[in-house]
C-alpha cells in the first residue's frame, strides 16, 4: 500500500512545474480518493483518513510526506523543503501500482483544483 501512495504522490507532483506545498498535495489526494470512491467504490490509496485543523488527511500519505518512508520514496521525490514544499526527483518512473481509473481520477481533480491555493 505504501508503494501505491508513493506513486500517487509522484503522479500528482509530475503535473506541476514547481515544488508543491505539502498541504495542497494532501488536499488533492483526498479529493481524488473521494472522487474515485464515489465513482468506483474504492479509494485510490486505500488510506485511513483523520480530521486535522486544515481538513482530512490520509495517515499513510502524511507519514510518507513527513519522511517516515523516505528510503522507499527517495527516488521519486525530495524530502520536503523547510518541511513544506516537495518536488519530483526524476520524471521517468514507470507506475506499476496505479490503474487507469486512478490516473483518470487524479487528472480530473488536478484539472478542477490544481491551480487553486490551499486557503
């Protein structure tokens, strides 16, 4: 499951040209999970969500972004800069864990909300 979350983060990061705020990424993943759950009866990440001050957060998504699985993710994306911004390390990864419907849901959510700010 962690590898799928890493690929989900990587896929969304690949849509941006500049480093992305962790909070924005967490919100986009939540929206993509929710959209995919409504449309296909399962989430993309399979993560458990908790309520936090700025919205819902997947516990494993947060752990990956906080660096707890850095050895698994270091080839995909950087450690957050100043604990906030994150960027892709290499744009040439093959995504083995994401289905076509996973990617379509993330593309849809990115088109709707990718240019918005987090607050």
